[in-house]
């Protein structure tokens, strides 16, 4: 199964990283377009009225060429390349904290278990105000700049200035940086005594191992059937998607294939060793599920191996190959298309050079009613395909259309709520509440079950959010909108508090109360013969 590995959606896979200068024969003949490009650059550099940045000139030329192609071919400079590869690499080197920025100050939400910050004595609620005697609080520093100061090579040391609640003055800790694991599965839990949920955030280098471990843990506590939550999963490594799809399929079943003009077609087959071949499975997708997540969904749907619930996925089926430059920059060049086992091309239509129109496509779906009404979606007969076992009708033309549509609940998030959330008023109020009750909450609620059944967000927390919104001229249209926002905020705050005390798994379990898609998935598993 492990053959070539290609790029995915906004985040990408590592192929055999090709050196762009060494892999091709360059034609610099007098009539060559390359000669013309070089001549133009030389003319500008030598004769332009003002000084020019030659490096930037070349980079802009590269970006300009790629912008005239498909929406996913792109150029990244060395810093951008490093920043994009890191989330899928499986780990990074740093101090090991989860944090939020509150009122221009870094607040530690949790330390990574077993990580260097935990070992040094840093705890949730600590405020990091300086790194190596450089202030990072109250100086309007970007999140990216703060992260760059906290991260560093394994073995290097970071001297952190800490403000801790209840302690006067500044505390100083020296943290020895280390490898920090990045997890791509952010929730695995039991929804009922027999149905488990695994939510995959992206497909990284270690996702398959995480997935196997999650399945093993859930099976030990009674899981028989699975809801695979791929909502908002923008993609990742192809081999991770192939390995995960393999867990559900029999021997020598096609998972995905690629086809391009200059690259050899690749077919990826299952090997029959998967541990989930006999369970019921429902896959959850939405309009932000893309690329690698569409590969897994398409394979399960085309083989009639499970049921797909949600809304049409993003439709990213272009295969990018990374071409490395000597300076660490990179061109991601589209070389092929992805196809599901039934022959559907995953990629949605696009016009070359019209990246802005392509970027607005999801907004257009909302305006045209697709996200709220399945009847607004129409497919031409040429886009009809059949599944491989039951011969059910499925559709091509971009993305994976679910077997059962669940509309976007636009009433759940009224404009008043969205404005409060956009200003970070909800998250900031939650962090302040957790800060003030960090010791008492775990004492009152020894288990998540007791918390989930017994905790109610205090009215003063919600009222405080509304009051702060009033100060920033954020007001509800009427009392009905305010009541609706109160209900949504209350559930979200409860979930965020659970996340800060426990993990993201508890966050999603709280949110499931109002998750129509998850409820539909559970009904499907319990009542349909999959």
C-alpha cells in the first residue's frame, strides 16, 4: 500500500522531495521561454529606475506563473515551507504547552503530559510574560512571533518569566526544550456502551498509529461500531488516508487511484489485514472535509462498507508534488487527479487563473442554498456513478455527496452570537472563569460524568459576555436572538471548561447535546442495516 505520497489540501504530504534544479534538463536556447524570462529579469535588474530586490522579483515571477494554473499549485518561501510541513510531521521542538492569548498575555491552558514545561513545574493558568528576558506580554506581539520564541532546538533552554495566580511577583522557570508530539486525532470516546467516536483533525505522519491506538482503547471498553468524524478535516498525508481506509476493507479492494499527464498512474489496494472489517461504520463529513478525508470517505462509500452522513465535502482531488529549491523554498505543482474506486474524480470544477472565484465557492454554496437544503443540489446524468457492491447511485463532479444530508443549522448561530465570538469575548470569559476556579472545579467534579450531568454555567458569566459586548456596541436584534445566543454560548462555555479540565474528547461530548449530525449518525448505526 505504501507507494508514492502526494500533496493534499491546505496541508500537505511529503513525496520524494525533488530538487527543482537537478531533476530537469533546462533549455536556454535563443528561442526558449526560459531565455526570455531570464532576459526580462536581467533587463529589470540592470535598467530599472530604482533598486530592485532581485530575489523577490524572481519569487513574484514564480508565484505569478503558478497563479495562472490550478488553485492548488503554489510557491512557498523557506519560512512558509517549514511552517506548513511542521503540523503534519508528528512532532516539533519546543517547551510543550497549550495556550491562548488573553488581553495580550499568553495564558497556559495545559502543559503537554510528560513534556518539558510540566517537568519544570509550569501549570495551567500560568501567564508567560517573558522568554529569555524578552517581554512577550503587553507588547502586541503576534501569536506567530510568540511561538517562534517558545520553540527552539531540542536541548536548548528557555528562561520563562511567569505570573501565577495567588503568588506575588514574577516566578522564573528554566525549561529545556524537547521533542513535542503533535496529535492529529483530537478525540476518541464512547458515545454509548457499544458505539465509539474517533475524530481525526488531519492526516499526519503518525495519524495511523494514533488511530490504531484509539481503536484498541475503545474496543477494550466495549466498542462494537464506529462513527468516524472527518468534519473540518482539510487533508494530509495520502499514506495515512490509505492505511486508515485499509482498516475497513477486505483484501485487494481499490482505495484510490491517481492519473496525470506526465506521472504514472498509481493504484492503492487494501491488504485484508484491517481490524474493523466487520463493524458498522458511519463517516461524518461537511463542506470543509477535503482531500485525504475525501479519499477515506469515498473508499468506504464506493465499497458500500459504511454510511456517509453530513454535507457535500470540499472537493479537493488535485495531487501536488513538492519540488524543493536549494534555499529551502518549494513549489507545490499539481501533477495528477485523485479518483475514488467507482471512478469519481474528487476535484470540483475550476477555471485556471481564477483563484478568487474558487475560494468563494463555499460561500456560493451557502448563497445558493446547498448547505441548508439538499433539494437545491442537482447532478447531471453524466455525474452519476454506482457503488461497487450494492450498485447504489453516488455522484461525481466534485467532493463526496453524503448518503444522508444534514443541513447547516443557521439558526443555531445568530449574528449576535457570531459577533461576540469574533471579538473573542466568549473564549476570554471562559478562560477567566477557569482561571478563577481552576482548583475548585476538579474538587467539585471528580469525574467528567459528574461534571457533564451536574455543571451549569453561572448566569453571571453569560451576562458578563453580554455586558462586554454592549461596551463594544454589539447588541442583539431582539430578546429572541439574545435568548438563542445565551443557549448556544452556555453550551460552548461548558464544553470549553471541560476541555481545559480534561481533553478535547470531553469538549466534543458536551457539544454532542446539540450536534444534529452526530445524533443522526448514532440513529443510523442503531437502526439501519449497514
